[in-house]
C-alpha cells in the first residue's frame, strides 16, 4: 500500500473562476497561516498568466489530498 499526500492551493483567476496549483512534495504539517502567507505571496507576485488571463488573483482555499494505492497483485515482484 502506498499513500501520497498533495497540497492543493485554489485561487480565483482574472475571470473569477477557480484555478488550482498542486504541490506533491509539500510538507504535511503546514499551518494555515503559513499556507495563506505563501498563497498571498503568489497573488502579489502576479507572474502567472495564460492567454492574457491572470491565473492567481485572490486566494480561495487550500487542502491536503491523500491518495492510497493498494496493489492487488504485482507480477514484477517475482522477477
């Protein structure tokens, strides 16, 4: 069984739609204030743009997403 933890940062973009940034190797014990401060820095930097639309104009939410993979069988282990 393998479990991975990803930090998903959700912002509002220049078209008032949600835009996400995922970080697969983020520390698993970040405090809300730390994440909010990092997200605010991303918003203030204003360097992400796609087709003329600013991607991250305001913070929306942040969450950890945990994914567990349980192997049913693995023939490669017998090699």
